[in-house]
C-alpha cells in the first residue's frame, strides 16, 4: 500500500472514531441525550417534561420526550424530587443542599435553566404551574410522608410565576362548606390545579377526618367545597372535567382509585386504572391522563409513567423509569 492510501485510510479511521465519540457523548449508553439544557423550542412544541429515574449518575434529572414517547428521552435541567412545567416556566422541588435548608423550590426558564429559588417548609410532594404561567404552587409534608399516614400535615403555597415571591398559604384561606364558614383548626390543603386564568384553582381540603374537592379563588382568598372524598385533582384543558383519586379502602395497598368528575352536570365515573396509585394525574390530551405507578425491583423503588383514557379503557405504559409528568408546548 502506498503512502497516500495509508494516509487516506488513517483519516477515515480517525473520522469514524471521532463520530463514535460524539454520538456516545450526545446519546450515552442507553440512547439518552446528555444535553445540559433544553433547546429553545421545548415550550413551543409539544413535549412531556418529567423526572428521569433510570439508574446512573443522571437519575432524578429533568427529562423530556415527544407526547408519544417514541424517541429517546433528552436530559436537561437539575435533579428534582418533583417537577412541573407550563407556559414557558418550570418548577423543581429538590434537596436544598445547605444546612438549615433541607428542601427548596427552584424556578426554571424555558431552557430549564435555574432562575431563582425559595425554601420549602417540608418534604416535597406536589407541584403545578398555571396554564398562563402567572402562578405556580407547591405542596410539602410538614409531618408525615404520604396521604394515608395518621397525623400528617401539609403546607401548600402559591407563588408569583415571574419572580417566585410567595403569595399565599392556602391553609389561611376562608373555607366554605355548604355556604358556611368552617372553623376547623386541623385543616390541610394539597394538590393544586389551576384554571386558565390563574386566579381560579382546585385543590384538596381536609378537615375533621373528611376530604373535599374545593374550588379556590386567589383574589378572594376563599376555598369552597364542591364534593367529598376527592384528592389531588387535575383540571382538564377545556376546564370542564376534573380527575382525582378517591379513597376506596382504608388499607394502604388498595386505598385509591382514579375517578373523573364533570363540573357541568356532576357526573362521576371511574377510570380503567384499577391499581391503587397515590399520584396527581396530568393531562396528556383532552381524553387521556398520565401518572406515575411505583415499582420495586433489584433492591430499589422507582416508577413508570402510565396513561389511561377517560372512557374507562385499559391503561398502558407510556414512559418507563420516570415520574412527575406534565405536558408543555400546547394549550391542548
């Protein structure tokens, strides 16, 4: 082989090695993108934003995929214990990492870059961003660690979406049941879902051993009970239906069942998901919701994201090794 052919062969080899290195760096060993931040189009096209639970150094980081989850997830943003996104904003509930600040809520911009943070009073549980981005909410456990524990206590805060400033503690709102002010001192509020205007929202209110689906009004500082035994609501894109979990058993193994409720006529019906799932669903489109189902194996506990239609149809796996999903980039 003459010198020119050797040189050509060596050049081809080097290009191949370089290309392989780039592909490994971008997609990793399991086809995940290792991008450090989201592209500028993340909130202008449809994506599911969620928390990736694949084992490895990136476990717990924010990730995103198209709504059909057909392509590999892209990693972007920090590690979180809960994440929610909407309208060009996202929030991340995470470990504080400094003494005296065990947990915090972090605001993220449309490239999932950190824009500010506030301390949290307890263990992160729920988060939601309003459809117009004007407000966001967090729920934490001040005591206890789940919604079936005896004596648990929550704190739910609403924040200004632009600057992250705390606006309201929902436990301080006036709570009305059948038009009468409730004066219970053991009140807990959790699981906010915002209406399109950001002022109206729905949440769970628990008093005297009972839970209620309540309609909230930020400007009036009121919570109005709509019905009993409804927790962690999620309002549909067309503002007409709510999906929540109902307590159907006192045992933790089969405590919950997802139900849909039509706000226009009061009709309620069960979804096809029969497993007991302790999560706040998010809407995948106008007729399907998505949620995380815990799984155990290999000495660890993780979760998969499933989706179920409102018509009672069979649920299906959507994104493995993931939780805390929300859909961004569309008004549905």
